[in-house]
C-alpha cells in the first residue's frame, strides 16, 4: 500500500482516479498544464456502449460495467460538490437510411470494427415495429419507419428505421469536469496547475521522479493519464485524433424542446442538452496536433446533421471547438501495469474517456491501493503492442523457451488456400497476468514422471511454456527422477512454480511453501513468491482437502505468497479462495494423472464465469483435444504434466499440447457460432435460378 501517488494528467481520467484514491485514504497529487483545457471539455458526453456497436468482447464488458455504475458515481460527485453533472438516462436512437439496411449500419460512426450481424438486421426489418433484441448485458429494440418517426418527430425523410438503445445515456461533460475538479479540491487532493511534465526519471525499472517546468516532483507511485499527449513522455502507441465539433441553440421561441434523446447516425451524432444546447460531432482526423476548426470539417458535420434532423439548420450556431482524443492502434485503452514497477497506465481511451472514467478509476485504485488486479485489465495491457514481428501470424512458442520448431499459424494452412493478405486475422488477445507478472504462454507444465531428465528438458522446450512446477519435497529428498532437477532447466528463462506436492496437512504445506520460496531464491529468482498449493491427505484418490487448502491459503497470502491453489471444481471454494487473496484458482478436470479429461465441465464453467482471478485447469487432461476444449470454455491457462510425460513421445506431445492451448484460446476469443435446434443452410437460397 502506498500513501503517496502522483497522477500525471488532469483530464477526466486523471481526476477520477485521484478522487477514488483519495476516498480510499491515499495522499494524491495531480499535475496538469491546464485543468480546463483537457479533452474532457471537447467531448459530447455520450455514454453509448450499445450505440457504438463495440465488437471486442473485453471492451464491451468494460464499457457495460462502467455504464452500470455511472448513476451512483455521478450521485457521489454531486453529494461531494453540490454540482449537478447532468447525468441523463435518455437512451440513444440510431437511425439508419435505406442504403444501410443491408449492411448493419456499417457506415455509421460506431466504432471498434464492430457492426451488427447482417442476418439479424434483415430479420428485424421484417419483424414487428418494436422488437427487443437481448444481448448478454443489454436490450435493444428495432423500430420500423413508422414507429421511429412517431417516436422522434422531425427526422429526415430518408430515415427508414433505426435502433433504440434504452440503457445508453449521457452526461454534461463540462459540468462533470467541474464536479470532478471540485470533488478533488474538497477532498484535499493536491492540484498542481500550470505544471508541464517534461520527462519521467527512471532507474532500474523504477520511476524516481518526474521532471517538470517547476523542478522535480517525487512520489512512491505514479499514474500516467496524459491522454493524447502520452507518447511525449512514454513510448506507448497513443496518437492524437482530432475531432471538430459545434453546438447550436434551440431558440427561446420554441417552448418545448423538440429533441430529447441522442441521435447516433451515419458519420454524425446529435446530443441535446437540457439547457437548449445541441452538440453536433465529431470529425475523426489523423492530423496530429493540428489546431483550429476548418470550413471543410464543419461543413461535413452540418451536412450530415441536417440530413438526419433537418430542422437543426434553422437553429443559430453558438460555438465551434476541437479536441484531441487519445487513439491506440486497436482503439482500445491501455490500462494497468507498465514496464516500471511503480508506474500505472491509464490512457488511450479514444472516444470513450467520459464513459470509462468511473470503471477506470475503480480498477486503477484497486490495482494501486489494494494490489488487486481485475482480470479484465489483462485485455488492456500495454504488452499487446510489443513483439509483433508479423501481423499475419501468431507464434505458438515464446522466445524465452526458444524451440527449433517455432510454428506459425499460416504454416498450417495449405499454400493454395492462403494469401499473404487474407490467410489469417490475428487475435487481439492479451497476455496471461498472474499476481502482476505477465506471461504470453497459457500452458504450464510439470517436471515429474518423465523417463529421463533429457526427455523432460526437451518437452519443456517444445511446450513453449514459461511456468514449470517443481515439487519442493521431491527435489529436497532427491526422489527418483528429480536428481539434478534444479540444474536441468534454465531458470533465467523459465519461471519456477514451487509445488507443495506430498503435503497432507495445511501446516505441512505452509512449511514446504516457505522452503520453495527459498529454493527459488537460490536459483536466482529473488522476487519469486509463487507457490502451487496442494494439500492432499488421501493417497488413493489424490483429491485435495478443501478445508486444509483454504486454511493454508489464508496463512500464505498473509505471508506475501502468490498462491495458486489446486482444488476440486467447487465454485464456492473457488470464490472463497479468491476472496482471501489467491492469485488464481486451479480446479481439476478429473482425478490427477487419470487422463480422463473434462469430467467437471459444468462446475468449471461456473468458476470461470464468476472468477475475478485467472482460472487454470489442472489435472486429468489426457489429450490435446481435451486441452483445446478447456481453453474454448474460457479457462485462462492449463497445467499439464502426466499427459506429456507418459506419452510415447513426450516432446512431440508437449508440442501438440502447446498448439491445442493456442487453438483453444484463439477459438474462445473468436467466439463460436451459436448452437441451433434446426438446420441452417451455408449457402443463401435467394437469387437462385428457378427451373
């Protein structure tokens, strides 16, 4: 826990984090060149995760989570400051034109490469006038032409229907910025305005201060929340994307506001405010930090706005402005740990800075103050932009375990079927993060049961794994097959996971875990506090003791261990272990060493759905198909030993397990097709030649 946090950046993200940390008891400093010139002031205030048509599942979950807490968050700010933030659950209407009805509205400004499935769109156009479509966390409605024009009078004649997103909302972004600034001041956050950070001072993987125009500022922990200007201080792929905007005002002569809901249209959005302002935005221009409004930009906005809502052409223009949004290559934010141990990243929010402020503040405060890393953060880790030597392939092995048999996905596709441009679409998956340490391989292996040390060494390399378990007791006693094990692997490249195998009680496991930590230090891993916790009193069935495991876990967490507990597939026990602070949960697929495969599928699925720590399926996997199945379910990683060690050719099986884990993970990220109770032809029947 740190009592001193310096936040670089005074926009909505920086201030939201500052307020959250201060409420938890931290001493917080925020630096900003100008609190009133941040990108927050240049936004429209839409809270539109549904209207944006976000296709990335992790981003969608992040946005939904933030929207769900927005009302309470703004209410808290209003209580602290007395300032009404203008939070308005008005819903968002996304009209479409006739030319868009067959494309899922892909011409709209909706982002992140997402668009609604065309088959669903066409189906809704033939459905009832007001037909709900329920997704996993939201409900939307399709409105036909008659209904949408009744629901919102004044729409352009070309509008032929549209989507109604009742759960989307808006906030007055400028008032929100004022409320956040006021809340920070009232809570005692130290605000340093007029301070330009010129550089970040680093030594041996730590930030030791920030150089500013007023001298050096120091803290125990730092947060980088500089938005579009991030790349000027830290080598992250964040670039400015310029957006021009304007607002018109509804004349006082019009007694009743003609527009009371946000219109999210093709290349345009129109956001009415309760004070008669109507905001129109926004261009998306990759022009660096080029300032000012341009005739071309404003003309583009006005033409699109008038087409969507014609009467807006008669309202007086009140203000023009522009801003710079922080864009990343995949249009997703960068959140969480950085290469420096005491620097946390919160940047790259692109068009969703206003929406994501509350959830970003909560996640970052959890990470810094509670040392608790939400699994959702792993999807937004900075490392997703690193080590990408090829945009058309995915390495199945990791450079830390360099195998002579590195295999690219493209090499598995016959050349006649693969083109350089279209043969493979890479995933946007992120690394596995356990207790703050990042791994790119999702396969862990063991060191026992091999016929020889040489076979074990070859198998570890072929598996591409970065984590290898070692039974502490067996190494200490030089049990058969474990002689010289400590010297057999390159521990500078592989992370050791000491294992309390053979322990029958919690007390034994705690004692062996302490020995394991010392063993890791002797082998050069000074900061290794990992332990795979096994408490197994029954030598016949080898099932873990849930009570002993929980008792040992509680004590080891208190002693600073990153505990990875091996358990029965018990959802309640998994949740309890997570609550006491375990770094993962490791449910068994079937009895250890049995090779029976997934016999606890239903329970593992429940654990995966409810866990906020990585879920590692351990024990019982016997074949690559079973390994792939576990990963397709959404497991974060696998631990496989017997299936590799007892194979006729262990190194070859290790390679197969590696490929299966990768394939299963990619399939999970891609999302499988829905299972139907009826047939569905692969080829369309429309347009066929009649006899």
